[in-house]
């Protein structure tokens, strides 16, 4: 293709241009083009495409490359764009935006202060990617193109300008460029920690217990705030902080999940672009990197293993043995086939693997935004309709009215906007009588939430309790505690189980899966369902649970996005009904058109007690286009 006229146009707008090959590499020796503007020549007559050299030679041109093909969530560009807009609503409109051949994007602009090519956000390779290339450890999500770099540009095949024009590239301020850079760094998942000297490492190894304890439960955020750092924004698991005396937007982030303090400012006592664990933060801020003094302080303040001498009492044999007579009733019931089974859902396949059992502690996990709360809401309605179960609901990540609306729609299978007055009042009375919602405007610890549920049950008996999600509860750790966060979660899981078993209140604890599990893909590139051990906090929840369920949905699949997979991972008492589903053979529940009910493979909705000939529109895409119906979940 003849690109010469287009190259001349860019050149006349003070842009250094080079011809590139189909592999996006320069078709000529291009070093001189990084130093001065050179008028395009016949090299552009038969080249594959055009590249623009970044840096001072093109008027301090700078670009940010968002590589969406390596994004496992499918939302990177939108999240990045929204974060920028939250900070400064004037930036995005100043950028030239180009879509790239891989489905990513370029943000193009000029600025007085620029630098070279830098990686801003990376992730670790998935297991499948490691098999394809064992040497590749990371994938780049976002990087810059500056001095010494170039980008392919429209009209190179598969590159298209979607906003702005290259003959009107605007200049942004250094502060705005810093916002673009810092917003990108919040998506980084690959951290480099500062080097610990050998003598310091020996002190750490000799005092591992208090350091490990502080890493688990030390209040790092409070420590940083005492030293003048300020939390200016919260995004998911990250709290973004501004350094003491700083005038920008933020200078670092504290990742509450990974418990790492990632610093990208050079104007503090921390190294730039390094991640510090809690011990390193404490030692640097309070003890001038003296690990010996730090270890002494930690021990004095109750961190690390403690040896307690407990006086031995005489052992009474009878108090420690369970006689056969206590268990014989249940054993005979199993022998005679009279053992009471759990309650049915009236879905044939579902009942084969899972039963509703009074007083069981049930843990549920799954990836974010796949509809766990919606599915559990339907199951609650199902037990309320079939067995008059009354529920206590704590759903802190969803507004109370939205959960109540969905319960009402499930109860009669009609969208709230299409209910008659009589249908609305019937659904309202049902939800008011069967579901009690705990106030979500207050932050509870697990123990406090159990106390509230106990008080409600004492006043007016209940059959079920939904805690959604677990990670929204406050961790009740103090410096006087003798256990780590691992031990804390284990104890909390035990308390939920004791509450459920002793009160006969079936308790569902909804948990998120760890981010790492999202990286596992099937042969078509879709995320696979997490396992029980992928729950945030590890295997302690499946160990303590009576039953364990994984919910999964392929939200980006063109046909199966309505299907919720129900994987039964654990059934403690198979004698009362149920058993784990076979590997890769989950129960499938399909959301109906209108999103007001779940149906099994026979198109049966047990809440309504009826079968449907079809629960899907003939053409789902046209259906949503023509009816303006919101997508499911």
C-alpha cells in the first residue's frame, strides 16, 4: 500500500514517521529518526504500515499501551478508564485514542515531562501459558512508549483511531501524566521486593515467629497513617496512599489481600517501584532498618509464639469417651433405612447431589460477579416456599432493596415492573414475613454478626442465615491476640459451624475465590470453576464446612452465559442425602428470560411448581435489543 502521502501529512504535523513490516518492526534503520525529523521517502510506497517515533523528536510525544489480550478479566480497559475519570474528569477528553490490532488501546498525548519505555502493570503467566513457554514468567498489561520507542499507527492494518486526531495531539500537564501512570500501576500484580542484607536476613531467620506474626496481623495501614501517609482512594483490595507532604494524587498502594505496600514515588524513605511486606514497612519506619531492635519490640508487644505452662488436671476417663449407646439410634436408623433425609428442591438432578439440611454450615465459593448472591437468593426463596424456612440475611455488597426486589421476583416469577398491584403486594408480604435483613451500614466482625443472628433467633425463630460475603466482615484482631490471621479464620469458621449446628439454623457463608484461580482457563479460553481450596483464606473453610458448594458461570460465553454451574464439592453426611458432583459434570441451572427464576434441564421451576416449554428467546441478542431487557444477574 502507498503510505507516502499519509506519512507526509504526519511529518508536516511534526511527527517522526518510519515504515514498518507486518511484524511491526521498522523496515529501515531508524535511529536517526529518534534524533531529528526526516522527510518520508519512497520507503513508504510498499511498506506494510506506518510507525510514529515517540519522544522529543515528535514534540514530546508519549503513549500508553493497554494490552487487553493478556487481561484475564476482560475489563482492564474499562476499569483503567473509569479510575482515570474518577481522579480527573478532564484527562480522557485530551487524549488521542487508538484501537490496536490485538484489541488493546493506545492513549496518545504530548507532555513537557516524559521518559523512556516502562512497564507499568504486569501479571504472572497462567499454567497454560507456562506450558506453551516455560521461560515466560509474566505478561505485560500496561506499558509506556516514550523516548527511544515507537507505536504502529492508523491506517496500518487493524489499527484504528477511535477518538481525536493525530494532527491535533493535545499537551497534558506533568500532573495529569502522573495520574495516567499511577492509575496504571494500580493494576500491577507482579512485585519486586527490596533486597535484605545477609546480616539482616539472619536476624529475621532467628526471630521468624514475631516477624511472621506481624506479617499476618500487624496494622500496617495505621502505622503508615501515623507516619503521615494518607489514604486518598480505595479500589477493590487496594488502598491508595499519598506520601507525607505530597501534592499529587497518590504515591503508593496498600494491598489488603496480598498485604504488600507497593511504592512508586522516589520522594520517600522507600525505594521506588518496590513492594514492602509488613515487617519491612515497620522496620524501616520505626527502627531505621534495624531488624534486631524491631524483633525486640515485636516480642515485647505480644507478637510471635508464646509458651504457656498449664497445670495438668487429672484425666477422668468417662468424660473423654463416647459410649456406643449415644450413637446406636442413628446407626440403627441407617441400618433400617429410616434415617431422615435432607429436604428436596424438587429438581431431580439437584436432589441427587444436594439436600437442604437443618443446622448445616454450608460454605459457597466462586469468582466475583458470576451471580452467587442471585443464585443463593433463589435457593432461599425455594426453601421458604416449599418448607416455610425463614431467613436472616446479611448481604453487605448489595443494597438491601435490590436483594428484596430479586426475592420478590423469584417468589412469583414476574418482573417487578410487570407485576399487578395484587401481585406486588403478595410478593411484598412474602418477603417481609420470610426474610429479615441485618443493617449493612455498620461494619461487623464475624462474632458480632453471630451475636445479632442469635438475638434475632431468640426473639423469633429462624431456619436459615446468609452471610454474604465473608471478606466484608471486620477482622477482630488486636495486639494481645495469640493467634495469626490464619488461626483467626479457622476459629471464625468453627464458630459459624457451632452456631449453625447448635441452633438448627442452616448457615450459608458466601466466599470469594482467590484471584489466582481466575488464571485457569479451559480449552476455549474461558475461566474454569474454582476448587474449594481456592477460597480466600485457603482450605480451612472446606475443612470446617458440613457442605461445600462452588458456583460458576461463563459470563462472556455467547450461549451459556445464562447457565449457572453448581459444583457440590463436599457433603459431610451422605447418609442424609447428597454427594459430590463428578469432576467437570456440575448441576446446570438456567436463568429464565426476565431473570425471575431458575430452571433445570427439564425446564422446571420448583418455586412456581411448573414446567415451561422454552425458557430462552429464539434469538437472545435480538430479544435484548428489541425489549431493552437488562442482562441476567
